[in-house]
């Protein structure tokens, strides 16, 4: 969770006009993967387990 927060904070501090399109794309892809990892962690922690599973 901390990694995602740090990535969002980092992106919000930068002026997009000062970032190359390639670098911006790389940052957005990394942010996407961090969000996907967070969603997977949340899903694992909140899944309902039935007896016998």
C-alpha cells in the first residue's frame, strides 16, 4: 500500500509537460501494476472461505 501511495504522490508532484511521453507511459504502467498488486492483496485478505476449502 505504501508503494502505491508513494507512486501517486510522486506523479502528482511532477509537471506532466516536463516529462517525456515515454517516461510518463512507464510511470503509468508501473502505477497500474502496483494497483493490480494491491487489488490482489485485498482480494486475498477479504475472500470468504467456506468450511472444507
